[in-house]
C-alpha cells in the first residue's frame, strides 16, 4: 500500500467515524428528550393526583377545610440540572396542570411540556380551591398570597427550583 492509498483509507475512516459519532449523538439526544418528556408527564401526574386528594378530602362529610401541602421535586435524576414551571389554571371550569420543563445533561438540553386535567371544579358547588401564588387579577385573589382556582380564567405559576419545595393549596367549603 502506498502513501496515497493509506491517506485515502485514513480519510475514509475519519469520515466514517464522524458519521458514526453524529448518529450516536442524535440517538443520545432522542433518548434524553424521551427522559425529559417522561419526567414532565410524571410531574404533571403527581401534582394532579395531589390536587385530586384535596378535592376528595373536602368532599367528605363534616370536612369544612383541608390544607394540602403539595410536594414538588427538588432533585433532578437523571439530569445534571433542571428548571420547571408548574401552572395551575382553571380553563372553563376544569382545573388543569401544565408543566414546562428544561433539563440539562452535559452539553445536551431538552425542553418539554406536559399537562394533566385534574377535576371539573364546576361540579363541586360551594367549594373554593385557593393555591399559593400571586396574580395581577384582583378577581382571582382569595387571600394574601392565595389564588382562587375555582374561578374560570384564574391561574398560578410555581417556578422551580426555589427555596421551598412545598406549595400550599387550601380547599374550603363556603
């Protein structure tokens, strides 16, 4: 094999290794995105289930008020870092949880969204659901630092990571 043939062979090997590295990187990013999607959906499911516990508890006889401490994740396995927002909103009488999650691993970034309907709050007459948060909408306030999620159009956003990983939700019969 002469020098020209060796140079061509090594060039081919170099190009082939670049193509393989690109394919592996694309597959790794796809798996990373799938993991982020699963984490966001799991978080939406978790918050929705905690809120359903609050609704079920306030509907019990002789229960007038129920304070729920909604727990949010404070660590990020299998990610190097993460940031997420949980939005609780009343959309035409249905309480919905939206999650926007950004996850980081090495040089990779995965951005995803998930949602989960919680309950048709118009079907539970005489119950108010007030969640921790702030809003510029005066009609949505139900106390200092509390947003009335029983009213259509009202919402609150919980941004994480934050100093506290527990958010308060108050369920009360009027």
